[in-house]
């Protein structure tokens, strides 16, 4: 080590110092700046990628929330449609029952009217048959009574007695 200090030259030291400073200056100007720029650019790229990933994560969460909301709305709409369909079915059944009852009552009324008219027709026919039979019986009785001369005279006198002259 003494040898090293013994051979020490101030000029050489200054020259080496100037060369070292020049080398540092050249490295700073041509090497450090592009290296630092590349490192900074890479750091910015990583930050941007992290921000993009965070934004994508937030967007995915928003999409999932929207999907859940849309799914919930669809379920509510489906339930509403099913409820309306059930109500419509029940209303149609009730309307059909009411219409069937009305039709049944109309048919019963028509049947009653038909029965009444047939009954009246049967009664009228029965009356006609009874009157025909009565006339036939009266005719036979009168023939029997009027076949005898004495009976005819009695009948005429009786009728004349019943008839009052005004």
C-alpha cells in the first residue's frame, strides 16, 4: 500500500477524475436517460395495466349488479304475468259458470213453457174428446128417448114449459 501512495501522481489523479466525471456525464446523457425513460415508461405501463384491471374489475361488478337487477326484474315480471294469467283463468271459469247457469235457467224456462203449452194442448184435446163423447152420448140418449112417441111428446111439453115467453 505504501507503494501505491508512493507512486501517487496528482496529474494522473486529476486526469482519471476528469475522465471518470466525463464518463459519468456521457453515461448520464446517453445511457441513463434512455434507461430511466424505459424504466419510467414500463412503470407507467404497469400502473396503466393495474388501473385497467381495476376498472375492468369494477365494470364486471357493475355488470354483475346489472345482471342481478335485470334477473330480479324478470322474475317479478314473470310472477306478475303468472298472477294475471291465474286471475284471467279464474275469471273465465267464473264467467263460464255464470253463463252456464244462465243458459240452464233459460233451458229450464223453455222446458217449462214447452210443457205448459203441451199441457194446454193436451187439455184442449181432452176437452174436445170429452165434448165429442158427450155429444155422442147425448145423441144416443136422445135417439133412445125420441124413438118412443110418448117420450117425444113429454120432452116437447117439458121444453115448452121451461121456455118462458116474454
